[in-house]
C-alpha cells in the first residue's frame, strides 16, 4: 500500500532508538501548489496511521492546522477556488478521528472560503 501512495519508509538507528523517516514524491502539479502538497501528505499520514504501520505518522492538531492554514492562504491569493470545500472536508475528517479543532482551525476554514 505504501508503494501505491509513493511513500518510502526508512528505518535508522539513532541514540539507542529506532527512528522512522517518511518521504514522499510529489508530482509536477503538486509541487506547484503548497496547499495540495500539504493535503496529500496529510492523506498519506492518515493512511499510514490507519494501517498501523507507524503510530508516529498519526496526524495531530498541528498537522491538521498546517494544512487548513495552507488552504486558507491558497484561497486568499486566488490560486485555489476549491480550497474552502476541501478545508471543510479536512475539518470533518479531523473530528471523526477524535482530534478536537481549535478556534483557529475554524477560522482557517472560514478564511479558505474567502477569495
């Protein structure tokens, strides 16, 4: 499944602990949109977490906020007309996964709707 998503898992030892490194490959279109790159990485993190492959990949409030913020910024500069709808969907996924949104998360979703 990880190969389908374009994720490479590398394990390395460091200071007596085993560490995992997640790297992803972005398509040309994704590289042109930081919000889309952030959103795709969040999806990959959710997928890895759901499969139980790496609990360190479980998205938290900071992961979700970063993507919501990127979507709000992409909408604000006029480069993404679907940012608001996508931000709402991320907020819904966030709540379903038991991550409680902060006021700042809600404000980023509203900002993603403003052009």
